[in-house]
């Protein structure tokens, strides 16, 4: 509405209603919301009258400038490889590109969100999941959990998430009766199920429910790192969780999910890391390494 009013100067309520195919009452309500947001939309009566934006207001600050738009397009283009089948995504990119025309080779930002394996399969999953979210359809798939167990899941998808180098689908799991985060590379035999009625729960509460679920499996862990790797620890841990002792060694104290993946994560640092606490996990790690050595007994 603001773009139309700004472009034409003055627009009648009837013209806006016809353009958006809504009632005049809806237009009145939307104009009122725009005014409440602090944008001075005024109205003039009589012939040639209608809604207009007062001259004292700078509308351009609401929209992207050319450099901002080019950065946005660069990000969108790098994501298009994953969302290529999403019509809404492509429509947004097309509109921005058309509005803010650019010169060739102007991109100043590139993104590589690929995974070292399953790229094509994950891209196919993205299309299936996007469509399921749009059409409110269930997702059915086999999932490999952290204990390497296969279990069929039936999920009401909420959104797609990218974090720590991996793609996830967030949704309500009917098997576990709660919101969960599912890593796409662990999903097999993904397919759409029947339609369902969406749950009325805000995204922030969904994220809170998921964090609470994961926090129930967390334990406090203390790790000791050599000075050699100390400068790199911020790549793996939050700065506030890292401290340096008088001996030059680094300590990391944080909460971690109690699972086999934690042992593998610690072992990934090799001789640069020592697990100090808890004592029970340290003993478990020792036994884990003994079992590893059995594979190398000639």
C-alpha cells in the first residue's frame, strides 16, 4: 500500500480496495494500522482526493537502498541452490532484482552452505519440507538418533533451520509428543503425509520448548586444553566459558548433552584436550578408548 501511495501521490480507498481485492473496510483498517506505526498517511476529500503521504515524511528510509539490495540479492542467490523449487522464494528474488538493477560482477558476498555429503538428497528434502510447511502437511521419515537407532517419525513441520554447519527441520514430533529438531543428514525415506491443523504456538515458544528438551540431557563438563590450541577455542566454545590458568593451560566449563557424541567431540581434539570432570564421564571415556584400541590389536 505504501509503495502504491508513494508512487501515485494520491490514491483513493476504492482504488486500493480494487487493487488488493478486499473491502473498503479492510483498507480503512490497514490505513489506521499504518498511521499507528508512525507513518503520516493523510486523506483529502473531493474530486482528486484520496490518501497521500505527508511531504514531511521520508519514505525512502523504510526500504533498501541500492547497496543493501545488492547484498540481499547476493545472499538470496547463494541460498537459491537449496530452495530452488520454492516459488515464494524465487518470487522474492525476482522482485528485488527487478527493482534494484545491478551491474554484472557486483556481488561482494558469497555463501557456501553445502555439506560434505548428501548434497543432492538434502536439496531434495528442502523442497519436500518447504512444500509441506506451506501446505500444512505432515512429514514422515526414518530418523537415526544419537544412539544410532532407526525410528519412524511423524512430524508437523514448523520451519527449516541452519546452525553449526547443518540443516534441520523444526516441528512437533507425534512419536515423542513434543517439539524436536531433526538434522536433515540423519533423515531417510522422507515423504509427505496427510494434511493437519497447525498448532497455535509462537516460534519463540517452540524454540524455548526445544531448548528445554535438550537441556534435560545436559551435564556440567570441565575440559583442559594445551596452550598450543588455546587461541582456537573460540571456534568451538563461547568466550565466556573459556579461562586461562597461571600454567598457561586453558579450561572450558560448560554444559553438554550426555551422549556418545560428546565422547567423540572430546576425542576430536586428540592430545590437546583432557577431560577433567565429571569423574564418571572420564572413566567412561577411558573405557571407550580401550574399546577403540581393540580394533588395532594385530
